[in-house]
C-alpha cells in the first residue's frame, strides 16, 4: 500500500497532525518495512 501511495504522488516528507513525517512515525511504531521504503524514497530525492 505504501508503494502504491508513493507511486500516486503521496509526499513522504509531509508532516501530519502530529507534526512528524511518515518516516518518523513508521520508526516510532516499529514498522520497519514501511520505514525502509520511505527511507529509500528520501535517498532518491
């Protein structure tokens, strides 16, 4: 699902209501696979 959202133009660096980025949230919640995907996208920019 994360890959699909990114392919459709979701901004992986946009902060949400909690003022944290998706990568920070994924790390905090121990969603390692999601964090790895987001981190790879950040490296490409």
